[in-house]
C-alpha cells in the first residue's frame, strides 16, 4: 500500500511539473475577425496593442463583407487617414491579412485593388473556422 501511495505521489508531482512547461511552450495564435471597415482602425489599434503586450503572438486578420474595404488600395478612414501605412507596419511585425474572394466576386472588385500585404482566400468565414479548428487560433471580434 505504501508503494502505491509513493507511486501516486510521484505521478502527481511529475504531472504538475510537466504541465507548466508545455503551456509555456504553446504558441499564442489569434485570429481577429473584421466584418466592417468602420471598425478597422480600432481593430488595427487592438492588434498593435496586442503585439506590444505579447510581441511573439501570431496574429491573422481575416476580413469579409464590408470588412475588406480597408485592405483595398487608397482606402481611408472617416478622418481621411490612409490604412495602407498601418497595414504595412503591422505586416512588418508579421501580422497576416486575409481577404475573402467571395466578397470580391460578389461586389465585382478587381483583385488587383487588394493591398499587397493581404492574401486572398476563397472564403473569409471558412478561413476563420479553419484557423480556429485546425490551427487552434483564439478568436477576437473587435
């Protein structure tokens, strides 16, 4: 009986010792879901703040519907501030941007208008689901 208790205690101690190490090694991956460009500058600010607090975070911004507009050439916010400089700054910090092809086709927007920092994906909604289920990204909707 004493041997059983000793072995059980050793297994508990080993499990506790291993758990923090594996959690510390886990990569922080996040998908920001933008569906309205009226919120884009706020979302980009959230991404910047996130990276300032957690510089190694892997962040993907997925857009569809009216959310793609800030990733189009010459796009500006309601105050006339261009988005491209902020997108480029975040891209330089390894943030990935994704644009929904379904939206481009439905709105008859030429793919050439998409900023070079963004990648076109078949479906924005499917991309969000894929990142969550297959790549274990946390979901944030600013």
